[in-house]
C-alpha cells in the first residue's frame, strides 16, 4: 500500500477526497512547523540527516533512506491497511464489527485517550531538543534525529484522528497539543515522565529504552481498539517505535561496554577511578536506571482505575497481545493481585481484574524491560565484570497509584523517612552525578569517531559503515 508523496501532506487515507479534513490539516501544518522551529532540535535548520522515510506501510521495505533537512521531512498520515472483516476482540462489544466511526457514548473517553497519547509525542521532542549539541558521534546524532522526526509523525497520527473524527473539539485539542510544553509550570504536558528533563545522553538512552517501551505497550493496547482507525494508525506507529527502543538498548549496551573496558584496563571498580578515566561508573548507571524505570512505570496509571475498566469494557483499549490470551476477553468476575502497604509491610491483595488493567499492562512492561536488562548484564558478564544491573522494586520511587509516596528501597524494603533521606543519593541520580555525566558530553562530529565514554556500535545504519557521514552540517 504505497504512500502518496505528491501531496502537500503525504498520506494513504485519500486525503484529497476529504476537503474539510484536508483544509483543517493544512491549517494545522504551519503551526506544527512553527512549533518544530521553536522547540524542536536546536540549531539544526541546515543539517542534512541520513533519515529513513516510510514509502509504504507494508512490512517489506517500508523504509527509504536519504539525506533530508529535518524541516523538510515528509510528515504524513499512514495507516495500516484495513481489514474489512475485523471484529472487536474484547469487552462488552466482543464479536461485533469494528467501528469505522466514534460512537457518541464513547466520544469523550476516546478523545481523552488520543489526546494523552498525542501529548507524549511532541513532549519527547521538547525534552530532547538540546541533545544534538553534545552528541557522542554522527551515528548517534542521526539516531536522535530519526527518533525526533518520527515522534513528530506520531503527533500527526493522533492529530489526524482528532481532526477527522472529533469535529471542532478535535481541532481545538490538535491546537492545544502544540501549546502545552514539557516542564512548563503553567501549561505542562499531561503525564509526569514527559515533564522531566532529558539532559544528557545517558538519560536519552534510558528514556528510549524504558519510556519508549511504555509507548510500545500503550500503542499495542490501542492497536486492539474497537475504533478501527485508532487500531490501524497505532499498528503502523509500532513499527517505528521498535527502532527507538533499539537506540536505547544498544546505547546503554555501548556505555556498559566502554565502562567495562576501562574497569579492566584500570583493574578497578572504584567509581572515582572510572570517572577519572572519563567513563561512567556502574553505580551511576544503576541510579539512572532506577530513576527512568520508576518514572516510566508511573505512566501506566493507578493500579486500580475505573477508567481502565471502562476503557476495556467499552472496547476502546485492549490488553497487550489480546489475541494471544486464553481467557474470555471480558474479564468480569476475575481478579488480579496488586500491592499495598499495611502496617509498614507490602502485601498483595486481590482486586477485580477489570479495575487492575493498568497494573496488568505495567506487569507486562516490567517483564519485557527485565529481559533487556538481562542483555545488558551479558555485556558485563562477557567482560568478566561481576556487577549486575537490576531493575528496582515496583514500589520504588512511585508517584502514581497506591504505592505513591511510600519510602521504599530499590530491593523492596519499606524504609523510614530518615533512612530514605540518608540513602537517596545511593539510589537515585544526584546533582553531582548529573553534573559529572554532563561534563563528559562533548560534541564529536568526525565520521567514525566516538566520545570516550561510549563504545562504537557493531554496525552502521542501513548497512552503511560505522564511519559513514550520517549528518552533513550545512
Ligand atoms: N502522570 O485512573 P488513572 C509514548 C492521572 S508513551 C500524571 O490511573 P487512567 C511515548 C490520570 O490522567 C505512551 N498524571 O488514569 C514514549 C487521571 O487524571 P484525572 C503514552 C497521571 O486514565 C516515548 C488520574 O491520574 N500513551 O507513546 O486509568 C516518547 C487517575 O489515574 C499519570 C498512553 O498513555 C501520570 N503518569 O490511566 C514518545 C495511552 N497517570 O482524570 C512517546 C493513553 C495517571 O483524575 N493513556 N495520571 O485528572 C491512557 O491509556 C491513560 O490515560 C493512562 C492513565 C494509562 C496514561
């Protein structure tokens, strides 16, 4: 299913046949470009970046690689091909035909889900806007920009849904997506993690590993939606998301590889010695991991949520891989275990499964995250380093849900406020850690050269060599 690039807004949804929508999107387009110029990647107007662009939504060969100035990237609207016989797989409408339009009774909830999803996309671009100034190599710089333009496209995906299906309020919400701003005290982004800073490249790799993975799970849950246009657009977004998580996973692996090499050369595991050699010590990497993991698992919402139950039962949002689960896909009368603190101890309790669906998705995310951390540990193992990274306990450093505000060590012990204060600097990145990591961030722009704190990747992008000129500075 080829994408029509002859139009002002590339698309595979016959935009030319829908004049009202085309006009609305064409009015929004200059505001998007203005937003990109104002808060998108800093000082990059003349850069020519070796980017992939979607040419078709088929799994075979959707990507075309070429030098593009990011401002000229062909952001557009790409949906997975329709399946005429698709039926709703779960909830009260199970077995009915999937919806091509928004039923009036679900309008407000669907709009809210689409707005929340849409809000994260520009937020991440804003969070990452200064990173180009300190990229450890041209290869990494190109990957950052690839992630940024695709988050921009994901915003287009949600704006298409809002403008096509939600009339005037959809147009207003589309405008508001460009007005909220990450970290803004008066008009912040909707979800917590998207108001945090991504100040350095270790944070960027942790973000793309953990937080983009929230994207994977949320998009996969939305790809089950009874509202077919949402299902089709999120399916295509998932193919782009995979590369973002690769950037995070391989980025952290390369940091570990370099740290392990320095530890072996210096025959030391002392953070001070490793830092003096210009690499990032494992304790600091673990603290960054603790931070990004805990902030990201908050993104799944409260462990018990009547919203989550409504979203599921009404068919708006399914579970991860709904089709692979062997239960009734209605879930009434079933239970799920969630945690809470009683008398200073964490205890499990059974609650209605429908209300616990945020927790179900969080637990799926946790399993997937832990698997990748295992792959990071292989890097250490291979280098003969005995230290291992671990994900902290689910209740560590939480701000959302029943576990919010509980003082908990990463290994799952409830601690007093005094102990927390005493040990927080062991568990979460300190200002000094961040200042140290920042001090390593210099700009490396010679093809094939890498900053001292990170190893080169095993291979380049699109079979190009590692020393390919991935970005040309105009
Ligand atoms: N921060 O009943 P609850 C991605 C609010 S990432 C702040 O649990 P619900 C990407 C909540 O809004 C994927 N507030 O809420 C990654 C509610 O507020 P109100 C993004 C939060 O609705 C990297 C109240 O707390 N997609 O794509 O069940 C780069 C009660 O909570 C937070 C989605 O999230 C928070 N963390 O669950 C680029 C999918 N959590 O109404 C992109 C769409 C909750 O009381 N969103 N609150 O004022 C959803 O499905 C749901 O909105 C959530 C929240 C799962 C997020």
